[in-house]
């Protein structure tokens, strides 16, 4: 457990950041799963959702939730599924 005042504040800040990061990662994963599921039945509908997935992935990479190459790999795999 943190003892000093600054350590206590750092814990509060890191918990807040973790909540934001977890929410961003969850939304990214959810839309990716939706596209993967739709690609098996309706590729046109999945292709319409692709830009929103790219936006979520790029935003996660921009904010440091995932790394840049990880984001590129996710986008590549999603677009490859729809071809």
C-alpha cells in the first residue's frame, strides 16, 4: 500500500487511467468481434462497419493502449477477412 501522499495520488490517477484504457480496449475488441462474426454471413454489412473499427483501433494506438504495430496488424487482419 502507498504510504506517502504523492504515492496515494499516483494510485488514484493510475486507476482512473486504467478505467479509460480498459473502456477503450473493450470497445475496440467488441467492434472487431462484431465484424468477424458478420463477415461469415454478410460481408457487405461488415465492410460498412470497417471504418468505425479502424477508428477505434487507431484511437487506441494513439492513446497508447496498444502499440502502433499491433494496431497495424489488427487492421490488416480485419481487412483480409473481408476480402
